[in-house]
């Protein structure tokens, strides 16, 4: 969890080239088309709206979804909310995988003991 959050904060810093603590549309466009670290994080983050920032025709709608205050930029708190949602989704997916593995192990044990 800490590693994911640290990566998310680093990606925010990489996108925020002017150091304003908010992500302007042009900063997002530049980073999501040119910065491999940013692109890799967005692809794997688990948040549909963050992933949509990678798709030019979806960028504006994704920005509006994440930009809770309507400023036209994503500030740190808005970024953190999107990242938290992504983290919660990833944790739920991991738990579902673990549960499926436990069930498969249980079934295998039952079959073996018969």
C-alpha cells in the first residue's frame, strides 16, 4: 500500500512540471503522451478515470470526473481521492484472487481425501 501511494505521489510530481500543486490539462496531455513512468502508472493504477487520461478523446470527461471543485485542474486532494479509489479497487481484486485460490485449494483437498 505504501509503495503504491509513494508511486502515485511521485507520478503527481512528475506531471506537475510547473510545481503549482495542481495538474493542468496541458501538463496531463504532455505527461500521458511522453513520460513512460507516468504512462506505466496510469495503465496499471486500477482507476478508470485516471486511465482515461491516457485517451485523448476521453481526457476532458475524465478530468471533469476527477476535478471535484470544477477548477479545470486536478489538485493534490482530488488526485489523492482518485488514487485512494484505485487502491481500494486493487485491494478488492487481490482479496477476490485470494478467495478464489482458497476455494480452489479447498476443492483440491476434498478431491484428494476422497
